[in-house]
């Protein structure tokens, strides 16, 4: 919690209250006045009052940092107790108890919203001005007002910085969640898009072969069963963040998918020539590129070329119509950019078909 919202994993939730209570060392001044003023009974009661004040203050900050109820509720319980204890101590030492008002202001700054905490500061400072004025000790006790205002200003700045830090942390967590959501959506799309395309192609092939070559049709159906099981495993791995696209495996899958679709594939280079830093990204790119070739290109040939820092997939199909990228292309474009590469897709250099190209470095 911040004061009131940090999680248990944050060490401030367990120990932050200690930093807030270090300032209780300044209670030595009213305690010194208690011990040097009045009768033995008065000293005992005054000391008990100062000790009780310290305990309530500590308990209040521990409750705030541990999230034991809303900050407003914690303040509603502890602030009146602190004020009552100041009044009780003042019966023994008079205006010497005004310095304890700084702790009330400090507690209010960390437990209340803007308007109430500023009201507490104004009221406390006003009391520290008015009481000495009425008692005729204004010249000697004016410094209590300065202490209260100074403590209020310092704690207000600390609270403001803490609030900004909490806002930053919350925003960062939202971005992490959004990035993870995008990753899962992108990976599931790539996994299912490729797998379902391969299943569709094999199902169509099995349908054509069921009368002509039943044994081959059975083999294709068995391959469909294996593909669906593999896709299920990949989706589960994607959701848990364990899914990776190995370039060598994707090359084998690409060759099989294109062959099944009746598209001749020409492979130039292999996974070993690619810089290891880029193999994972290029594996995902190759998967989506081949899926699009099988689905949309109506091509007869497809050339896959690998370099140390590049990949290109070129088909001789119908080409692209200039429409906006689909989810798949947007996903791999984001992957490539995140890895520091350049992504381009457009008409092939000979004017027919489509060329998809990725370059790093």
C-alpha cells in the first residue's frame, strides 16, 4: 500500500511505519517539561499521557501501512485520541504540549485527503497561535506555530511524492498487464492461425483422397489429429508464457504446410546461418508469413530466404490489394519492431505476388 494501498510484497507495508515514528524522538521536549513540572502524581500522569500519545501514534501508522481499514477510518479513530491526549498533557504542562500538535499534522497528512488534511494543518497552526496569545506567552511560544507549519509543509511534499510514485506504479502495472494481454493474444493468433490453416489443408486433401487412396486419407486424418493435439499444447504453453517459435522447427512446418497446399517451396539458407539473437522472432514471422501464403496467395511457388540478419518470403500469387494489415501482420510487425528490426510487406520485385521481408542491424 501506499499509506493505505501498497501490497504485502512491498517492504513499506511492513516497515514503512517505522520511518514515520522516528520523529517521536522529539517528544523528549514535552516529556522533559512533564518531568520538571508539578507534583509527583502530576509527573506520573503526564508521563503516562506522553507515552500513550506515542503508542497511539505508532499504532495509527502501523494500521495505515498495513492496510488495516481505510485511511479515513484509521484517521477517524486515531486523530481524536491524539488530540485528547494533547489536551490531557496540557493540563499539566500548559502550552508546552502545543509541540505535540506537529504529530497530529503529520498523521493527518498521511491519512486524510487533500482538503481535510489542509484543514487540520490550518486549525492546528491556529491553535498554536491563539493559545499563547491568550496566555500572554506568545513571544516565548511562537516557535510552536513555526514547527507545526514546517512539519506540515515537509509531510505534504512527502505525501505528494508518494502519491505520484503510486500513480506511476499503478500505470506501470497496467502497462505490464496490457503488454501481457497483447502477447497472449498475438501468440494465440499465430499458433491457431497456422495450425488451423494446416488442419484445413489436410482435411481438404483427405476429402479428395478418401475414395482414391483410403490409406493416404487415413494418414492425413492421423496427421490432423496430431496437429490438433500439438496446437492444444501450444495454446496452453502460450497462456503460461512458455511458448517459443524455434526457427528450425518452423522451417520444417513451413515446408510441410506448403507441400500439403500444393505450393512448391524453395528454401535458401537454413536456421544455422541466422544470428541467434533473431531466430526466435524470425520463427514467429515465418509461421505467420507461411500461413498467409497458404490461406490467401493462390500461388504455385514460395521462396524462403534466410540471412544472418534477415528473412524474406516471396510468393507468385495474387499479391496484396493495399488493404490494412490484419491481426497477424500487425502482431509480427510489433514483434520485429520490439526486437529492433525493420518489417516490410508489399508487391514482389517482379510485379507479381507478394514479398514479406524482415531485416535487423
